């Protein structure tokens, strides 16, 4: 059995500029087939637009409010929402609320910087 705890996860900055605490994945407790991380987006901040060549991502919003862009679609999200992001889809997160946007992110196969392609270093704030 493998077990880890979020409090023991060390932050790292992904290629898209987001701060991530990976609980399971290639950089932490090795699962081999997927990764699970917490992403925190500060108020008024948007992550850079990017794609993952092979990984499918699932975002589960723990707290806060924001906007998720996947391709040409943009949807408002809040705690309890879950979003599936297919590989090769341009996407980003924007915090539109008054508290940090906390998202659990699952990637299969596991997150790797080498799988990520940054589309825009200056996201248009999710617009």
C-alpha cells in the first residue's frame, strides 16, 4: 500500500507557472499511471493558457470561484464543480472570486512538464 498526506507534499512550480502540491505522481508518491495535486490560484490571477499532449486532466473545485476555459468554452465554476479536460485542449483557470481558488487536479498519465505546451504567457484573464 502507498500512502501520503497533503501536508507533506512540497510545492513546485509547473511549466505553466502554477504552484502545485503533488500528493501522488512522478515527483512524489509514485503511482505510475496518474497524478493527484492541489493547485491554488490567487484572487484575480489567471493561469497561462496551455495544453497537455497526452494527459487528460480532471479539475475538482474544492473552494473559491473561477472560470475555466477549455477550447472555446468558458464556464464559471465553484466549490463542488468537476471539469474534464481532454488531451490537446487549450485550457486555463481564472480566479474570479474573493478567496483563493483551490482545485484538486488529477492527470492520467501523470503530470510531466515535458507533456505541457504553453500557448500564451499572458492569458487574457480567461476572457
